């Protein structure tokens, strides 16, 4: 059972480190989300921009928050490949089964983007439930090094650098 920080970089790292284990994560005071179980599909909108760069900026949101401008500002440049994943109709209501599906779908989109651009580094910006960040971290084996950012209420700041390859 995991309880603790709302920092998504820490949640992502926790999932990455405990990749081989089934987790039961306390998402709310009354609800635990399992990392294994049935999946419920959500309607995603994705955009992918390829640039001549060794870096890939990935933004993932479950609400109507547009992360792209703040993400590029945090990275300090706009000449990077960009993958954006958002709800098709403005906002998701995420539960345990849809969180598992979302982590799987996001990973698959990132994997395709990595295959097309071969980045040496991924910049990951998330506005998603903490459990979804853990589940995404569990799937991230074999990716390039990834810098995960945290929202401080005003801007994104660098959180944790996750080593590339297999831990």
C-alpha cells in the first residue's frame, strides 16, 4: 500500500522502481486503485510534432489544462519534438480501470514517438492522478532517460531524472 507525496515525479519514480509488483495505491481517503485489473477505455486526442532534435517533450492531461506552452517554457526551447495527449472532449473522469488503460495508452503513444524520433532525452509533463503516474512509471522500461516535471502552482519545475534503459 502506498500513501504519500502528491508530486507526480516521485509517483512516476516509485512506479518505475517497483515495476514488477502489483500495487494498491490510496488515490483518495476512501479509495484504493489497483495497478492490475480490467481496463476502461477513454477517448484521447493526441498531437505529434517532429523536430530535428534529440529531445522529446511529452504532455499528458486528464483535464482541460493545456500544458504545452508551460512545458516548452520549462524546457527553455521550442525546437523539440512534441507529443501531447489530452481528453478528446475536455475532461476525463478517471477511475481505477480507466487509469490503468490511460497509463497503457500513454506509454504506447510515447513508445511510437520514441521509435520515430530516437530521442536521447524525454521531458515528461503530467496533469494526471498520482496513481496513473505510478502506473505509467511501471511501464517505462527501456525508454531514454526521462526528466519528469512537477507543477509548483505557477510553473513546472524539474522533478526527478529517471535513468534510461532497464533499472
